[in-house]
C-alpha cells in the first residue's frame, strides 16, 4: 500500500552550496569544477538565502560581485511529511514561479532543493496525486457546470526567441486575466500548457471579448515586436459530456480547431455552438500607454534635473504620490554606477531589496540604451529587487555638465492594473 504522505527532503535533490561572499571569479571556478550543476545554493552563514545560476554567472563581467549579490531569492520550506493536498499546493507554487524551493530543517539549515521537474515526476508516478482541478472536472461530467480551457499559440517560436523565463511571464499575464474576468476555480495545467476554469455559468461573449482585449494590451506592451502569440480557448457544457473519454475527445477536437484559426479564438461548445474571434493588431491603445509612461517619466526626470543633487532622493520619494504605479527609482552616473540607493514606493506590499550605491549597472540594457538613445522602455525581465517580473523605464539627463540616467521599475502587478484601468481617452 502506498504511503499517504511523503517527506519533502525525500523529494529534494542535493545541490552543492557556496558562501554568500564568494566572488564571481571564484564562483566561475566552482562551476567549472562542478560541471553537471545548473545552479548552486547560496548560504549566508548556515542559512540558505537563494540560488545562483551558472548561465547568469557566465554572462557577468564584474568579477568583484559576490554570490549573494547575484543570487535569485527562493521560497524556503521546513521539511515535513506532507499530504496530497499540500504536495499539489507546492507543485502549483513551482509551476507558477519556475524557481526551485529550498528545504530546511527546523533550525533553518539547508537540506536540499525541490524543483518543478522532480515533483512533477513524483506526481506522474503516483496517480493518487492527480491535480485537484482534474478530479473536480471528472466529477462534474453530466452535471450543470462548464469547463473552460485556455492555451497560447506559437509559444514554441516565442520561447526560442525570448527564452523560457519570458515565456512564463506570458502565462502569468494569461493566468491573471482569467482570474480577473472568469468566475469559478482556476488552475494551471502547465505540463499541458493550459489553464482550466471550472465554473457554474458559461462566460458571456462580452466577457470573452474583454478578456482578449486585456490580454493583448498587456502582451503588446511587453512584447510588441513579436505579434504572433494568440490565445485559444474553449468552453465545454458538462451536461453534454457523458464520459471521461468523451470529455478528452471533445476537448482535443475543439482545441485543434481553435489552433487552426488565425488570431485569438474562443469556441463555446453547447447545444448551439458559438465562436468569438479577436484581432489584436487593430488595437491602438498600447501606443498611448507607452506614451503616457514616457510622458510621466519625463516629468519626473525634469523635476530631478532642476533640483539640487543632494535633494534627488527626496524628490523621487515624493514622486510616488503623483505616479504611484512605479515601485522604485534609482539614479546612475554616466559610467553606469548607481549613485543613489533604491528609492522604494512606501505603498508596495511585497518584498523589495534595497539596492545600494556603487552597484555597477553599466552592462544593463536600460542604462546603455538610455545613454545612446536618450530614453528607453525595457522588455519584461525578472527583477533582482523583487524576484518578480517588471519593466524598467530609463532616461538620460544632464546636470551641472555631467550625464546621469534615472531608472524606474514598474512591477508586473502594477503593469496589470495600469493596463486594465487605462482607457483610450486617457491620452
């Protein structure tokens, strides 16, 4: 008989550790010696604080940085025997964050690392650990509920161009928009590249259209240069499904149809099937949103430029009242060295690392692009300050004969709120 619980440490993989203050130069030597490891765990004393990736270390040129300064923060879980429900919750965390989870003992000492792949492998080998949403869908067969399934087209090509980290950010956009606009229980089935919603009521045509509009607004703002990603969706009336075999047969049939239709498409399977189409290329609002962000940012830059240098941090702190969607600001010299601390919006309700003066940002695209072109809005990337996705806006300015660059970060959550609340008449 299979055990009803499993210990987290038994599912963990053993990853070597490095001290917090080891330099990048020394760290590269460690990776060369440990050739099979994609990442290492960083310890501060005996406490694990995050992981450091080989690929990131190899790209960096400043050998004086330390492992702690370039580490990615990770969730930490105390070792315990967990039930099926707890394990699937951890699986959902790994699926959404795509970062490993560090396992510790009761005193916070490092034991190992949980990864998405290892937990997925365990779940796939034990059928009693089927994801709860799938179980609930099976129970809804023949009853008055509706299953909505969403996915994305052309994501293989997107991943080849932008990488898996940015691919995950697109799924985050999709997931958040679905949560905002569709009632019912939402869950990602990421090994299938899908998001499922089980709801008592079918979505209206207007809701689907709004969903398409909101998704493509956010996607275009962040990845406008690649306009080939579209949403496909379907809604199954579970009253018309009489078996699991019929469920997956109908789901595959409608998914295949939706993928073949150009643009974003949603198919409602019911007694009278309906189709909702959307063409995001006709939307103009994204240009206006970018103009608004740049216009706001130039106002901030002008207030900084016209103020004494010793007042810059105070001026930027006050700017959060007028432009609350920014999460932090900092200023760099013309050589790319950060000359202010991170000025953090006091209203943010999540962790933001306090970046320090003297940090070398000369190789960052937002610095180089601003120095060359005057202003810049970055693609989405994973912020070291928040361990979440964000975009950075930057602009060069002159003060007393010297060049500086002001940078401002907008968190993924704020991008989401900004786009949803914005209207074309705002500009």
